[in-house]
C-alpha cells in the first residue's frame, strides 16, 4: 500500500510541514518583497552605466582581436622560418 501525492501533502500538512504549493507561494512573496528593496537606477544613471559597459566590452574586444592578430602573425612567421 503506497502513498500518492495527495496523501503525501496531507501527511506533510498534518506533521506541520508546509505543502509544496505553500512553499512556492511563500518564495514568490519573498521575491516580490526583495524586488521592492532594490534601488533601481534612474534614467541618467542607466544611460551612464550602459555606456560604461558598452565601452568596456568594445575595448576588451579590440584588445582580444589585436592579441589574436599578433599571435597569429607570430606563429605564421615561426612556421615560415622553421619549415
């Protein structure tokens, strides 16, 4: 004689443990509460932060590209000299 899901929820509730649905709804309420505490940036800050991120990404991409081209050229030069 086994338990089905309904029996498990009843047993969990009787034993003082919240059901899965109760835990889920509590989690969603806590998430909503935490979102209210977040200090959201205003429009000016958002534009500034976005600009900083984009400039940083562009600089990193350029640096990676330059290193790639230089290392590729160096390896090609070594191949020509060695073989």
